[in-house]
């Protein structure tokens, strides 16, 4: 039975990710109903989600401090309580700013607590280096896999019971996990696998936050997170309207983007498997190369007849879109695990949230300033290329250390 414990913990991280991040990502389905309910503009409503991304990154150091100071039980209970509180408060909102507070700030912090900080702190205690990447990838895939179920469910519930009742149902679902999290055997879970526990004891407390921020690897990982998010979110929020403006049928474009979303968790696992087996630098460069080539393919979609370029974009960009998160988490865990890991990883994660916020904002701004998408596409590809250089340098350094 003990050999299954690590994968049961991966399943726990996955389920908690669905119950928090996937519910947060379902916001896109609520946008029309919220616009109507509050008589609000599209930008004022969608900015709620951008705010959640921002808080999801900038709140990660606080989540890291909680896990370092109080342990995994406290982190999971606080995170799931935040998710339940956020959706419950949204169901009672009477003004748009209530959504910024609930679905933006509180839900963003819930996502920060139950995604990268949790999986990196927990799974790093149970998996050796040659299997860590795949374990992280499965946990990270929760948002993509969960969206396949949560988005249609949310749409169905909104139609039949309304958006307020839908958020109440989501709140009750999140709250149902809290008693389970309180009574899990966290003391045993935190000790980790016996062999890895002995390794941690032999290496001492590990680097401090001060040690980390004074060295280049910390900034390489942070900038990789940030620049990757900039490159992805400069494109992703505008992909649908880009295709519509080029004459692609709306239903056809939606199906293509749905396939891209389906490929994202597969790409996470696939590229992480390659990183664990074939070299982390090679996998990182291939993942970034695929994303940049996907941006190029999208640029070549000029009209309804360009199906080949559209589906090449879906394959390359969709298949690689989420692959860097597990890679960065793996490298951070291998370099920094110890008593201060939660805080260090939380600081690294700031790049992801800040990059997502800036990428979406700058991408929209470039479109408005230029009246087209050429500058947006160039900006996205350049950000991804810089991220590849940063992550490739750290992955190469890790490979040299492991020889």
C-alpha cells in the first residue's frame, strides 16, 4: 500500500486544484450573466479574473509562509476556506467591486494556496528527482482537466438555477472538503518518503530566503515564470476574437480552442516525462520552441481556408501552453527544498501571477494602439524566447550538478 501513497497525494493535489483553480477559471462562463446583472462593461467584469491572476501570484509568498510556519494542514484548510468564502460571497454580491474582493482577492489567494505552493511543498517530500516532474505535471493539470467538467457544468447550472445559486453550489462543494483536510494524517504526510526524509535530514535546513534571492538561479526561475505568463496571456485572451476577425466560424473556432485546452494537460505530462527522462534543458527548449512556432502558425491564419495553420497553432501552442509550470516547480524543489522552501517558492511564483496580469493587459494595449495583432504576436514570441533563455540556463546548470 505504501507504494501507492505518493500517487494518492498527487490525486489529493489534483482534486484540491479542481475544487479551487478550476472553479476560479469557470469565471469566463459567468461573464455574460454578470454583465447583465450589474449592467457593467465587459472590461470591468473581465478585470476581476485578471485581478485573481495577479493575487494568485503575489499571494503565493503568504501561502509559502503559512506552510513553512504552520504546516500543510493549515495551508490546505485556509486555501479551501478561501475558495468557499469567495464563491459564497460572489453569490451575494450587489456591486462589481464585491466581485473584485471575493472572486479576485480571496479566490486568488485560495488558488495560490492550493496550486503550486501546495504541490511543490507536498510532492517534493515523496518523489525522487527522476519522477518529480511527472508528479507535478499531473497535479498542475487539474485546472485544464477540471475545466472540461466544470465549465459545461457551470453553464448548465447558470441556465437552470441562475448564477447566484451556481456560486452557492460551488461554495458548498469547496466547503465539503474542509473536514477531510482537518483530519488527514498530516504529520505522517509531512515526514515524506523514508529515503527522501533521510536525504533532507542529511542536507540540513536548506537555503534561506536570503541565500536564494542573492543567487542567479532564483531570478532565472522567477523571470521564467513571469516571461512565460506574459507570452501566453498576451495571446490566449485574444485568440477567439482574432479568429473571428479573420472570418473563422465562431462555433468552429470555439471547438479548436477547446481542443487546445484539452491538449494542455497532455502536454504538461508529456514534456515533464521528457524532462525526467531525457534532460530538463532539452524539454524546456522544445516546449518553448513549440509555443513560439504556435504563435507563428497563428500569424499565418488569414482566413477561413487556413485550417492547417489553425490546427498547427492548436497542436503546438495548446500542447505546450502549461508545460513550463511543472518544469519550473521541479527545478525550484530540487534546488531549494528545506525549511524555507515554501517562502522561496512563493516568491518565485510572484512572476507567474504578475506576468499573467501584465501579459493580458499589454497584449490588449498593443492591439488598441496598433489596430492589429502583429505587435501582439511579436511581443508574445519575444517574451517566450527570453523565458526560454532563462529556464534553459537553470535547467542546464541542474543537469551539470547531477552528473
